């Protein structure tokens, strides 16, 4: 099973620039309502880098709003588009 294409999901990743990343998602929180983003999930993942694995946190993840073909299972290698998180 390979990585999914970059158009799979758009979420924010704190401390990163806009781009796409490949990761393995071992944790997906149950969806919750956010005043700012609507229904979202927090997704923890392991990004595999040449220097070794790195834990990442993806939020907000509009997981249930995605089409079936865009949703991914826990432990399924996945590629997503991400953008830096900016607090206002």
C-alpha cells in the first residue's frame, strides 16, 4: 500500500510551511465541534524523515467532511497537504 496523492486532505500543521507530507496516522480523535472550524478531528502521526521518525499533530482535520476516497484509516500510510498554523 503506497502513499495517497497530495490532494487527499488539507489541514494545518504547526511549525511547518505550506506543502505536502507523508505520514502514518496511529491516532485519530473522535470528531468535536469547533466554533472556528466546525466539526474537526485532531490527528497524530509519525512522519518518516531521513533523520528518523518525527511525531506530528494535524489540526483541524475536517475528517468526516471528506469524500470516502479521501478518508484514511489508522495506520494507513497517507500523504496530505498542510499549511502553517497561525494564531490570531
